């Protein structure tokens, strides 16, 4: 595994103002250096081969699926042009960072999805009882689908995430049904089904979270 020199990292982060060279969003600590020519293709750990990118764009660069091609894959030459263009803008027009319209740091859809999966996992691990019936969250999943952040992921990872949210939807349906049921017998049956479903949802939610984390970590080390 390669590693960029500390002085090169610092030089690039200063030059780009800790902004992603692809989306131009200010990242703060949520920024990484990627190899424009991948190490697998003999890309070096030099300054010239490094591009500062946010977590989301880093994942985008490496998530193109050649077996199910959609859109256009990032090429090393394009990444270099994007980086060089942005560094020129940063150097010659620093006033853009004082603009009220400049994009400040935000958590991207994939990181938000991890946070949501962590919350849902915590709910499924809560002790059984009345306090357990907290609706699971799915807003970040829907946002990731809307923005296309899931569409380009590897098939196995995409399937794992989709499976987790199938369970999330089923849990929420049972909780809604349970809270609106008026017959005691029906309500008791729904409670038992909800408790069981929450337990069975725990593993696929955990697996999706771990696989997404591994994906992002692997891309940060490429």
C-alpha cells in the first residue's frame, strides 16, 4: 500500500483550501488524497499523481461498474485536468471562499447512509419492550437513491444495502400497523411479529453498514 509524503499532502491541502477538486465543496477534515493513476496500474505516490477529493467523490471515482456501465468512468487525464484547473482558481481567485454561496462542509450521502444504518442497528439492538418500538430511519437511503449515489456501487454492496432497507420498511410497516390496531388480540399478534422482525432486521442492517464502511475505507487507501 502506497502513501503520499507528508509534505506533499500538506502542500496540496493548502493549495486547494481543503476543497474537493471535483465538486469544489469545502471538506474540512473530511478530505482524502487519491491516486489519479491507480497503484494497481503502477501509479506513483508522488505529488503529481495526487488529487484531493471529498469522501463522496472519492467513492464516485472508484465505483464505476464495468459489468453494468452507466455514465462515464473517470479517467486519470480528466482527474489531472480537474485538479490543475481547481488549483489555479484557488490561487488566482481566493475571493470565492468569502462568497455566501460557496459550498461549506457537509456530510455526503454515503456517509449519511452509514450514520443512518448505525442508528437503525442501535434500535434493533435495544432491549425488548415498549420503548423498543422506535421507527427506523430511511430518509438518507431515499436521498442516496435520489442523488444516484447507490446506482454506481458494486452489485453485491448495492444488494446488501437494498436488503437492509427492505427489512427497515417491513419493520416500520409492522410498527405502524401495531400502533393503529384497535383489537387487543390483533395488537398483541402484531407486537410479537414486530419484535421478531426487529431482531431479524439487525443482521442485514449491520452487514450493510460494515460493507459500506469497508468500501469507503478501501477507496481511501487506493
